[in-house]
C-alpha cells in the first residue's frame, strides 16, 4: 500500500484534467460518506434533540428569513 506521502507526490504530478477528475471523484466520495453518516445518525436518533429544538423555534417564530 502507498503511504500518504507517496499519494501526495503522485497527485502533484497529475496533469490538470486528471487532477480535476480526481478532485471531483474525491468530492463525490466525501459527499456519499457524509450522507451515509447522516443517515446512520438519524436512524440512531442522534439528531432528534436538534429536530425538536428546530420545531420548537419554528412554532415560537424564532427564525429569520433569508
């Protein structure tokens, strides 16, 4: 397996079009992982308190419109 230092060095050698492709791939991967973690947190009820607080603020009209 490559070390992080080797990966970084290889990335620096990429031509611009391949770097852009890698960048987009990495952003897509990061977004998928974020979504997966969010779904797990929701399923475990970890966001329930935040949801209840947001609903209470909405009902009490404690919000700003943008």
